[in-house]
């Protein structure tokens, strides 16, 4: 028999208690008369420490700490898609119906709607042997997502009883398994501890591009399905806007957007905008393949810390059905600040800038749960993590950015100067990188062109050269540069304005197919080579730089329809005609 603990100290979201020898680490507990939800984070003999996921005002010394016997877990089942949860999976729309405008303390661990009815189709029969992770049925969760019902990891047995196809609630028992003397009831959902990664059959090598339709990503700094990405940037540089574009246009099946500690007004904008967005691939609401987790900066700080794990656990669940899932975490800096505040309340020895010494390992734990896998049901699925980082003043040397950089393979550095110049996405091509270029080389060759990666390298090299030349230009002016260097400056302007800069509000430019991206870059390279051939004949740069052709290349992102790329061929013909005639004239 486990005896309830007693509160001996209250320090914000952290409380200490006695008589806790029967409790377990990471066990979920209920605290005080209002039964606030908490989690045991330290045990030392009879005393223990609990972080509480709700406001602790009104708690008193001597009140009870009641164990639940299970770790902090989430319910995984139909009803998550299209829903908006807080950091510990409590549905905010449902809570709004119960208590307008505020989340009342002690509302309990409500999560999925137990009264909603679902049409269930079962795919097994009596006598079948079911293994962990196997799919035993399906539910149409939304117009875009078919929810596969999974045997929970660790459960197996022979089907002893099974219901017929029909309409059921999530608490209804659908299948009964017999495993020796043990009986296992399968419902539409099962629970899973958020801090434990879900098991897989095999972690596979990353080999597929996450197509985003954003030129600076797909051609210059590619993301991979099952990969990791950080988007650091100061205030106003476009972190949230970039994540919105990725959520809307990337070819992931399911999006999980975690607002962990963002300002309330920014999260409100997300909550208002997402339900109105239309999925461009299906013309159905984007929310039909999206889960929102909202834990703003004025909500309980401990729940902010848990929201990251809630989101990644949901992502792994849909991955186990065979889906490609993309997580947008906005922002991990606020999550790290929650770690810092709780660490301070625990009076732990601080490390750099007051963050706890275990910051690095916590960041690693989160990003390591990404991956491309073969699931227990022999399907292939992936979890891609895209985390925004908000370094104060845009200082990338601060601890959260530095530690994140150690564990992600794509680093998209947002630049405030580009943002203030209205160059979006404001991704600095000099500071950003992708570690997936080598592993995706085969994918580009098979799905796009053998020349895609060499062409990308050539264009990026021009931008590096331009950066060095601009330093000289600032000192002595452009006129002193030789013509071959001046043409690099001119071509770089086309790359920046005509290719890297993208307009999210233009229907042709908000999403660009890979083939168009490649042909645009190829056209810019074609112009560069023609310019070089004319320079070799000592033709003055004033004649080589044809304003009409240069402007046509900058405008082609708008003038070339995504579904008809013949206009690019016309531009190439225009380039050939002009420079061939120019060269011929000087040769004569």
C-alpha cells in the first residue's frame, strides 16, 4: 500500500514533499485539494520533488501528493488531428466550453473526446496472432488522414473476441487478445509515456528529400525526411513565417506545430490562421492533417517543458502508422528557458548563462527522436524535426543555439539585415548549411538531374566570391574591379533577387516545383557562361550587361507559370540570340 505524500515546501511550479518513499521517478501525481497534475523529478529517501504543470497558487503545506502509478503519458488515438492541445495534451477548445477564456486549476487530465463516435473498420479476425505495433483496424480521422489502429508496443496475443465493423467510442473494447493466462483489451487508443521513444523495427538511412517548394531550401540547403533542422534568428527575422511555409507546403503527411513558450499574440495568430488555411495539395482545410500544441509564455512554465515531449510522442505514433510527420517547434529557446527556471527553483548549480548543465543532453534527447524508420508493422515512416531558436539579439554564440547546432544537420541562419531589406526567407546563404547534400545526391540524380548538386555548388561559390568582392567595393568602389569580377557581382544579384528571394503572397512564387527551381538556376548559369564567353572576346561589360535580359531572369519567378516551363526555354533562346550576335559582331 502506497501512502500519500505531504507538501513540505512550495516554490512556484516546484514543490517538495515527505512520505514519498513509495513513489517512482517520473511518476505522474496529483497535488493538493484541486488535484493539480505534476511529475516526480527527484526522489531522495522519504523526500521527493515534484514539478507541477498548473498554477500552484492556493496550495498549502501539509496537503496531499497522490500517486497515480504511471508516468506522465498521453492518449494516442483518433481525435488528435485538427485539435488544439496545451502542453500536456488537454484540449483547449473543450476547456473553453467548460470555462470560458481561462484554464481552471484541477480540471484534470482530460484529453481525447470520449463521447465522439467513430466509424471503425477492423482488418483482423478471431484466431489471428497479433504482434506489437501491428495494425488491426482503421478509422477515418479526417478528410485527409486515415487513422490506423495499432496494437500497443509490448502487447501480443491471439484474437479471442472481436466486434463487428461499426460506430464506436474510443473507450469501447474492439478486440480481446489472449496471451497465456493474460487477457489484453484493445481499444481505439493506448497511452504512452512522453519521455520514452516509441520502439521501431529498424532505423533506416536517410535518403529522401523533404520537398518544401522553397528554393533556398530545396536547391541550396535541403531538408531530408527524418532529418533535423534548426532555424535560429533574432526578433522579426521570420522564424514563424518560415515554419508556416514549411507546414503548408512541405510534402509531409502530417504536421505537428508546437508553440512552446512563444508570446501569446504570436500563438493566437497561429491558432486563428491555421484553421483558415487550405491544403494546396487537396484543397481541403490544412487542419485536417495538423495537430496544434499551444503553451504560451504566460502559461505554466513546467507544462512548456513537457510540450516538446508531448508533440514528439504524437509524431512517433503517426510515424508508426507509416506516415511522414514534420514537427515545427516554436521556439526551443523558450523551452530551454523553462528548463533554466525549473533548475533555478531546484537550486541546481547553473552552467553558462544560467542554463542547467544538462541542457545539451536534453536538446540531444529531443532531436535524436527524429529519423526515418521501418515500423513494427513493417511500414516506412519518418519524423522530421524543425526547431526555431530565438537567441537574444540574434547572438548565435549563446548556449541554446550552440548546443542545438551540435545535434542538427541543417542550420538555416536567419539574418536581420536581409529581413529588414524585405528579403524573405531571410536565410543567410553564407552562414547556413545542410549536412544532407551527400546522402541526397542520389535522390537528386534520380528525381531531378545529375547536374543539380554541381550546379548548386557553382552558384553558391559565386555568392561566396561576391561576398569577398563586396568588401573591396566598399573600400575602393566597383569601377576599379576587372570586368570578370564585375560580372560575378551582376550574376549574384540575379541569384539573390531572382532565385533566393521568394514571395509567399504570390500564387506562382509561394510554392515552386523542383523542376522549375532547377531550370531557373540553369538559366542563370546559362547567362553567366554566355557573359564569360563574351568577356573572353574583350567585349565591354556595358554591352554584355543587357538590362532587358537581366531583368527577365529576375522576374521569371513570377512570369513563368509553375505548370508551363516553356517560358524559361524562351528566355534561354533570347540569351543565345543576343550573345551569339554580340560575339559575332566583335569577331567580324
